[in-house]
C-alpha cells in the first residue's frame, strides 16, 4: 500500500486509503464467512413494519 500512496494518481491513492481503512472488515468476512446481510434484512423488515403501522 505504501507504493500506491506514494504515486501521484489520485484515484489509486484514494483506493489505497479506503482499503487500508476497511481491510479488517474485509478480511474478517473471509475468516468467518459472516456478513452483515442478516442484520440488514432484519432492519429492513423493522422499517417496513414501522411504515405500515
């Protein structure tokens, strides 16, 4: 990542910074095969119930 942040290409530098910030979450998915999709589905159902009540 150090080489990509040393470049003068803004898009490559931005991508390197994003990957640096999010690498723990990305790697955690591959280690545990758990995503936040189930929680997102539950939140969407709650929102739908709130709209209809």
